[in-house]
C-alpha cells in the first residue's frame, strides 16, 4: 500500500502545516504565557528555530538514503539487533501521538456538542473516519489537506485581523524584562509542538522531489511559525498575559466577543471548525505513518489489511489516555521531553550514526 504513490511539494506543505499548527494554536498561548509571560512570543521563535533544525535532520536522512522512510533507515544504519527495537519504539511513538490527538479530538466534542454521549462513540467515529482516509492512501489525504489548508489559513488570518481594533501593544512591554534565558523554561514544550512535523520522515519518500522541495519544507515551517506567533501575540495584546494564562483555550475565549455590524458574531464556531479539520488531518497522517512503520518493521506484504485492527487499537488506547482536556494539556506540558526524545533526540542519533557509517564505508 502506498509504495508507488507520489504527492506534490504543495500537498506536502499543506499536510505538514495543517497537522502541526491546528491543535497547537489552541493550547500554545496559555501554556507558553505560563512560562514566558508577555515574552511568550520569544519561546515561539526559539522553538521554531529548533524546529527547523529538527526537520532538516529528516531531509538530510532522506538525501543520504533516497527512497527509504525513517524506519527503514534506522534498520539499515543500526541493523536488526539494535535497529529493530529502536524502529519498533519509533513505530509505537507514531501510534501513541495519533491516539493522544484522537482523545483530544473526541474530548473536545464531548464538551462542545453533547456531554451525555459516551466518549467512546466519538473515538470510534473518529478512528473510522481516519481509518477510511488511510485506506484510500496518502494521495487522497494530500488532496483533502490541500483544500483544507487554504480554508484554515484564510480563517486564521481573517479572525485575528478582525481583532486589530482591540489590540493593546503596550501589553508586550517591557520586552524581555528578565533577560533572554528566563522565558526559556518552557522551551522544551515549544520544541515539542514544532516537533510534530516528525511524520514528514515517513512522507518524504512519497514526495515528487524537485529543486524547490527544501523551499516548500521551509515554507511549511514558516507557516507554522507565523500562525503560532500570531495566536500567541494576539492573545497577549488583547487579553493580557495574566488573563491568557488562566484560559485553557484563550484563542476561543477572545474570539467569542467579536461582533461585526452588530449582527455577525460567533466567530469562535469558525475557529472550532478549523481546529476540527486540522486535528482530523493530524490523526490521519500519524495513523498512516504508524501503519507504514509497522509495515516496514514487520515486513507486511498487505498493510491495508491492518487498517481496521489498528483503528481498533487507536480507540482502546485513546479511551484510557486521560480523563479530560486539563489532564491532556498537563501531560503535554510535563512530558514534553518524551516527545522531543523521539522527535529530535533519536533522529539526531540516527543521522550521526549514518554519517559515521558513510565515512567508514568511504575509508574502506
């Protein structure tokens, strides 16, 4: 499944940007302001800088081993005895991230739609939708993402632009009052959000690569950085840093008060719709990446047969992840190191080992 499928650079950009920016834009303002106060924008910039390094690692590995996904590179570089366990752990990480987002996705529906419906039904529906998309293949996911991308970006820009008359730039002052190092207490969390681009490691070998491919990847990181920065700065200059840190979803809270021409309001519904679409893309691409990884590790000839069993595993795992959105947010905060370990730590180790292996081969 998906061995011969190819997507365009533009579709890759859409997938990467959507899957990373959607869910993060809701949590980022409150959590980053908790660490950085009015200087939370600085955390976004520093996280984005490390995020560019992160994605560059996967691009470099793809150039060293064209046509191979990240899991197959691990197996090739370290061999079956060492690489096997590392590849399996990375595979489980893809699946684990997908289940966390599925739980977050379903928990949000419980709160926003109908609390009396057991969350397991939302989990089942979400897993079936994503499983169906994965069954159709990465090309279909890419085409859908390309459409959603323009809707999402237009919605974000339009919503935050409407708030311009409520901006108080003085809320950002004084800039970096406590120095450059003080806000970096929350850097690990910021890096983990940008590290969500990790699934690109499984997609790159399906991209119709050209000389412009690196620019599209950089463009995707630029879009992510811009939207997260826009979300954080807007919340600070409208609500203030202290108020922003008290909300779970400050972006939704500030948008609820928007009213145009005294009759047009409820813009928060538009933001929720955008978030739901981007969350769906994120679950789907991690589902797809997890299935591809399983196929590589266990050498599955017909991975498509494992879509629905994996969807069932997603539901079961997501059911017992957390009790609510607060617990999910706390987990992302307290265990950011876990995500960064697999997003950046292990890939860096693989790259260094690959470069060393190449030098040894050249020397011999």
